[in-house]
C-alpha cells in the first residue's frame, strides 16, 4: 500500500512539474547605476514568441560570461539593442523607465 502511494505521488509530481517550471532562466536582475533592470524570460519567450536559439549563444551567453555593455553600445546594436532597435522591439533610446527601475 505504501509503495503504491509513493509511486502515485511520484507520477503525479513528474506530470505536474513541467507545468510549474520557470520559463528559460526565469528572471535575471542586472544592477545598474541608472536603475536596476529585470530581464524576464517569460516576456521574451511566451509573450514575444522568441525561441532560445534566437538569443543564445549569441548575442547572449550566460550570466557568468556576460559582458557589461553601455547604453551607447546598445544604441549601436549590441546586447539588448540587437532587437530593441525601434523596429523589432521598442528602442533602447528614450523611455529609460521601461527597463530601468529606481
């Protein structure tokens, strides 16, 4: 009886786990003197419909290998500026509060 209960619990857990999984890498928090930035994988994967391969391994690797990029560099198409160019997605120029929180 006990083995049956453990088996049922295990099967239920395995079946439910994918539904509760965090999309991609979850949220990534970047500390910045202009205001911290929260990058949401959910917004980019679920809502924007991007596939992991569109961003990884280029232009983004992983947090340990990430290189700090200035806003000026983003405006020329580096890092977030690859997509946030005002055409593919809203521009990195302009409304700082869209990304940077004080």
